[in-house]
C-alpha cells in the first residue's frame, strides 16, 4: 500500500527529539538523513552521529493527514519554531529493505549486539539479537533505548522475572531474555507493537520466554525488574502502578525523558522508589533504582 512520507528539516540538536515525537504520533518508522552532503567520520560503537542540518522523515499510513500531524507536532515543540516541512506520497515498495541499508550491527556495553538479519554477527561468541527495522519503535539507535540496553548488559537479569512496559519492537524484552531472565512480560497499548515483539521473539528463539499483553489484559504480577522506555508524562502517571508491579527491593529502569524532566520524575517516584540518574546521552536521561522495602 502507499504511504505518506513527512520530511522535516531541522538542526541536529533537535533531530532525535523530533524523531521521538514522530514515533509518538504514530509514524511506522523514522529515519534521519543529511540535508547538506556533510561527511561523517567513523563514530564510536553504539553512538548515532548526526549532521549539522538533518532531514527527519516519518512514514505514516496512506490515510494519515500530514496537516493533522503538523498540528499535533507544533504544541509538542514548545518554543522551538516549526521546521520547514513537506509531505509526499510514497508508492508501495520494500521500504523496510531500503531503510535497512543504513542499519548496521551495534554493540551496547561489553557484549550485547543488535544485528539486522542481513549481517553476520561481528562477534558470534557475544550476545546477539537479530532485529530488523519494522512497524514498531525500537532498534537501539535512539539514545533512550541504547542506555537501557547498556544498563541490561551491565546488570544481567539472570533468572529474574521482568516487565518491558511500552515494549515497542520488544528490543528490551529480547535483551533481558538473552541475558538470562527467566520470564518476561512485554506490555504495550499498540497492538502492532505486540505483533512485532512476538515476531522478533520467534526470530530469536525466545517465544517461550516472552509473553505479550495490552495494558488492560495484563493480570498484575510482581516482578524483579521493570523497564519502561516511554515518555515523561506517562511515567509520572504510572508511578503507583509500577510500585504494585515490583517486589520490595525490585529494580526499576526508566528512560524516554529529557534532562530537564529528570528531577521532577525522581520527586514523583520518591515515595516508593530510590532513583538516581544512571546515564545521560546528549539531552536524554535514563534513571535506575529500587523499590523501597
């Protein structure tokens, strides 16, 4: 089927924030390309370098109104002026395969790799997750996901029960399973995300470890570790729910928030959790800590 392709020109410091916003507004996929033919040299492993001026492209279903997406985007940008934009119809094609050309194997921490299926794993003896770009957010290229993956590599959940709340592609659930988790519950309010998670679980031989649920379908159980890579607004609303889902002393990892949102979120969670900043990449922050006993 055809797609609506929405292209926005923006300076690099804001490109990743815009990427997250387009994903939140329902983009099937988001890519970033150079607007000025600027060369980029080989980056450190696991980083996502950007050009000074970047074209951020969101791919939406054919029935989507580009004007509606722009009207929703403007208030999300706050004081940032609306970027120059244009929309065009992209006729049916293997767009996923086209975009995979720029998706390369990435390492997180010391031994955790995310590899597209078109590549041989660079380090076969390390922990490798096969994952291709698809219709759900999460391939490890965004700093919020990358920090969660690095945390998991440093804190392998061996024999633990885990919730991946807002699972998207299931990338964090897959990593937890590969790193030894006993049982993983992947939860998302987007049915497409659950389909993607199940497909990716099967591709990696992990279907028996990962169960998928819509939030209203999940019968609460207490787990050892909860991962939530979503936005700051929902994280504030979910504090009580997360407290009920974690055992006393259970670990919590929160990502998807900006540096200027971290202190308020820590304050929201302080009645039930001891949280600190685990890592920051550019303006994005990841928090971790434990539920109080």
